[in-house]
C-alpha cells in the first residue's frame, strides 16, 4: 500500500497513449496507476447518483468465459486482461485459443499471438473459430467481438473442401473474407501439391471464392496456366448456381472448339438443371440440357438431351452437314399407394453413337443396342383387377433398325378360386384368370409388298430401312402393326399316387385385328402376291395340357475323408399337350395358294407378321419329357478352429437339364431335338462353367440340288437305325467366366457403402443428389478404382459350334479379359481386351493407367485400334467442387 499512497501524491499529468508491453506472467504489471487516475477523490459518486441508472447499455448478449493455464493478469486502469499459456476466450459461437490473449474491454477487441522463446521458436499460435469457419493463424490477429470484424496476419482457413491462405486477411461480420497475396487449394498437406495463387482473393460466405489474376502452381512451381479471374463455388452442391466453364481443344473435322460452356441452375431442393453449349470453328455447334429432380418419399429421376450439329466447309469434296441427338430419361417412383409410374429411356439417332465418343467411359463406346421403357401400373382397390400401360423402344446402333411399342396396354385379373371351400382337392385348387392386351407396334423395317416368299423373289437378304426421322414418322405410323388379345387360363393342382403332383390346365385365346391378308398367285411375275383387306378380323384358338412331376432324393454318406455327404436331387416331369389343327380351311385362318406354274400348293397364315401372329398351324398331340438333376456335397470346413467337425456345402453340379417332346399327331419327325444343358462352378464360385447342346435324333441323306450341288437333308429315320449313333450335335456352346484376386471383390452395394462412409467422415452432408452421384459411380466400374486390391483379373471364354443339316459347320471362339494390378501403392494399370479366334484379331481393347496424387488423381486411357481409337489424359482434383479444374490432353479418331 505504501508505494500506491506515495504515487497518489504526484500531480496529474497529461494523458498519453502507451505502447503495449507484455507483462511478467508471475507479477502484476508495474505501472504508475495513480498518475493515470483522472478522477477526483474528494467525493463519493455513489452518493450522488441514482443506483437504478448505474448500469449502462451493453452489446454483450451472452456469457463470456476465458481461461489462462499459466496466469490471468488484470489491468484495471486500461481495462485489459492478459491470458497466458494455453489460453482461450469464448463468446457465443466464437472461440479463440492462443498462448497469449489480450482482452481490451474498452475497445471490445481481442489480440492474440504465439509466444517466442529464447531460441526464436514460436509456440501456441492462435486458432480462431467463428461458427462453422475456422482459422489457423501463424502470426497474430485482432478481433472486434462487437462488430465481429477481424484483421489476421498469415492465416490458413478451410472453406468447404478448399483451403485459403493469405499474408493478411480481413474478416467481415457476414463471414466474408478478403485476402492479400493468398492462395487457394484443396490439398490439406502443410506443403500442398498444388495451389491457385493470386494477389487478391475474396471469399463470400455461402457464395463463392473470387480471385483476381491467378496462376496454377504444382509443388510450388508456377505454370503458365492462369486466367484474368476465377470463380470457385463456396456453397454446398445442392444450393450452388453458377457459371460452367468450358473445355477447349481441336478436332480434324469440326475444328477448334469450346465445349460445355453454360450455367448451372439450383432452383430449389427438388430440382437442379444445367444448360451447356458447344461451338466449333468449322460451323458446327451443340446444345445440351441436363436436369435432376427428387420428391422425397414420392419419386426421383433425371432427364438429359444432347443435340449436335455436324458441319464442315462447303469447299470440301465430301462436306459434312447433318444433325444428331440423344435423349436419356430415368424416373423411379417410391412404392406407395395403388399406382406407380416409371421410365427408363435411352434413345437417339444412330449417327450419334457412331460419331460421339466418350473417352472416359469405355463401356459406353461399345454399346450396340439401346432400349427404353415407360411404364404405368394401377391396382384397383377392392377388386382383383389391375391395369398397366407401357411404351417400349429398341434400337440397333449397328443396323439402324428401330422398334416402337406405342403403346402396349394390359388389363388383368388375378387368378380366382371360386371353389376354394370345396373338400375335393382338384376342385378346391381350381383357379381361373383373365387378361386383355392391346398393342401398337411401329418399325422402320420395310416389308415387301409384292412377294411373300423369299424363295420366289429376288432379294439380297438385307432388309430395307426407312430413316427414322420426324419427317417419316407419319408414314411409319400409317403402317403400324396393331391388335388386341384376350386370354382366359384355367388350371388345377392336385396330388397323385402320394408322391406326384399333377397339374391340369387349359387356355382360350382370342385375337382381334382390323385387317387380314389375301394371297393370290401372279402368273406374270411367277410369284405369290398379297393385299391387305380392311375389316374386323378375329382369331380364336385353345389348347389343353396335363403335367405330372415329383422329386427324388439320394444321399451318399462317407465316414472318412473330407467329403461327408453327397446329395443328389432328381426332378423328372412329364406333360401331355393337345392343340387342334386350326390351319384347316374351315376355320378361315389359313389360305391355300398356288405358288408356281407347276401347280404346287402352299398354306399361308392370313395373320402372318401381325402383332400377335395367328392361330398355330397343325395338330399337336405331344408328350414332353424333362429331367433336372442337382448334385451337392458337404465337406469339412478347414476354417473351423473349434474342432467340432463343422461342414460347409459346395456345388458339384448346380444343374443338369435334359428335355424333348414327341408329337403323336405329326406325320413325320415326331421326336423333337433333344436339349441338354449344365452349369457348375469351382474354387468357391470364382470360376463358373455353362454348357449347352442340341442333339438331332434323325439321320441325314445326301442329294443333289437342281443346281447340281451336293447337299444333305434330314430323313424320317432315326440316326441309330442308320449307324449314326444317338444323333448329330447341331449346336453346342461352352461359356466360362472367372474372377481372380487376393481379396474378396466388392460388389456394388459394398462399393456404395464404402464411398458413403468416406464422404461422411470427410464432413460431407448426405442428400439426394450426393446419393445419386454415389450410385452412378458404384454401378460404373470405369469410374471407381479400388486401391486396396493389389490385382484383379477377370476372363471369359466362349466356344460355339453349329452344324447345319446341309453339312456346313461353323466354330467360333472368343476370349475376353479385363482387370487391373498395382505397380506400387499409388500406381495402378487397368485393361480390357479380347481375342476372336475366328478372325484372329483382337477385339475392342482399352489400356488405362491410374495414379493417386493425394489431392489429385491422374487417369490415362488408350484405345489403340478400332472404331474408337483415341487416347485421353486427365489430371483431376479429387475435390467435388473443383472437379472441372483439370489438365487434359485428348486425341480421338476424329483426328486420324
């Protein structure tokens, strides 16, 4: 107290701003406090003031807490508090940590920095967090917790997936920050592999990161890659709308180009869309529209359309000038209610798939057939009836043939059991069903109007196709194939002779058309011609059948060895079918027509080629026989360490099927070809083997054609009666597939779960659009690389054999192989190839190299030959928000 009293006797001097000096953490600050006191001490201010007016208004809205591990020193004169060693300050959602924090209550400011020891090492650098934003500070910072503004020296902050660093940063109250001499990167290493450097960078909270003139650096080395300005999204993907920057390059036909320049629209949480355009120096252009939509608990889907204009200069000898397009639509409903609508559309012009190359997706380039379907179903509550409507599309990219079902409708009734309370089993299980189908089919395959028999007209065997264009759609619609069909099936199941199950069934079918065919012989052209007769035309036919089947089990037990039990299951089945001869002229479904000048007669169906064809030709009183066998074994489980003799089941023969039929009503060739097939697997189902063959039981005989050519034809005698054994193999195939790797390969579900877990661990927030992207990658092997499996090889072998009655034989062999293997922890090579033994050429081949670059990934894909010869090099940032920042070098078959 003595020094303080003595100091108080000094006269009051002029106030001056004093420099900030860090006090000794073990002693209170040594200051002349009395000299700084400007208040008179002669009167008590409390006695002269109203106690209710003592507390002034304050901006502080919540508790303030602070802590210092070493010491807390209060300066009541300057109204400051010094926190030393592992100190922290909290106010609301703001938290500041450092080895030195100075709280200036008078100016509502915080000052924080690290502490330098005698060796010059800095410890306890500040760490500042405000809401979701965090800042790692290398030097010092000042923060006004009243205005929520800050000035920070040498700071690193994380914005979404990116890292911002600057020499000086100014933070505003709305969370936006301004950087001087800063950089942006998604690599989270202390020394990043790459960064974008700029003199000025602005990060707008909930908006984007805007940079002035910037350069791209790799490992601290500047590159010539840069732009006058850059905009990087700084908002969750489901809320981001913004400009899409194009890629650039050159093609031989269409010239220099800018591709995918456009805008991304995030309308709301339910629908997103992007519109991009392409432009080429030779006059071509393109327009793309992509949209994704989602209604939670109701439906979700996407719709994409791509239109391309191919054009080359008019001075070329063969100028290019045509349009091409592709449409994709996927709509998936969520099961609820009594109706649903779904769609899967993949269609486009043939020229699109023959010219537009996707260098990043090998499987898309080798697509040869396209199919689409749009379906609507409705169940009528309280009734057994349901309704379905669909539109279907199929298209061959190679031939250009298009098939449309526009539309197909169905009204059906679930099988009903009117006598289910009966005690007589055949009557109790008796059931009846009903279905009504309506179909309208459109195709661009031209049918011959003049002749009906390819043997009687000149033809090269290649069908003529009408271009499937909007201009020709009216013509194709006029020649559409349509009709309606009603079916009423009845059946009954019952037990026979204790061990057999019998099934008796019958079916009545009626078909309606609005036209039928009339045939006549044209003597001038020596051919059969046809004309279409308009008018209602109905066809009614029926058939009956009776079948009987049973199961036979056999067990073979062993007391020694690894094999404990072998079980065999045999399933024999026999059935009888009867169909009257509806080709009899009295029905009017067939027409006997003269076919040549010699007077030969041939019978033709008057509904040939129609939507549901016509009645079956010829009487059928057939007995069908089939036999199915399954062979399994139980062996000791070597992985069992308990010693209890646990077993596991393995397949020896997954199935062996044999079947044929005998038609008692046929005048010749009553026995049908014998069909044999088998399937099994080896090495814990890593190798699967499928075999099938068709055996002709009839003999063949040589003869000379009218052209003097030696040939063979079947005769109505069994082969074994002519020394031909049990018959002749007309067709056979062997299909083997195997996948080998040191680990168990992941299926799509496991890949999806792993990617989802990694996304959540990185701080991501799941939403419908993230789930859609994960599903897309998990189902496309070209987009996902499993770095944890050192190698994986899959191969397939197909052997096909056929022998015609004429004696001609054909053998084809193809080998396919695909897989990948790791050269090191970060290098992986993948490949996809095959070999056609008939042509002695390699099939479509792709070789790829992948390199894990921590925050980047490099992919090199090379198709060395074929229609899609190309190579593609991509160095891509792994971060989702910088997925379009890449270095690409491409060359495609356009440039050959």
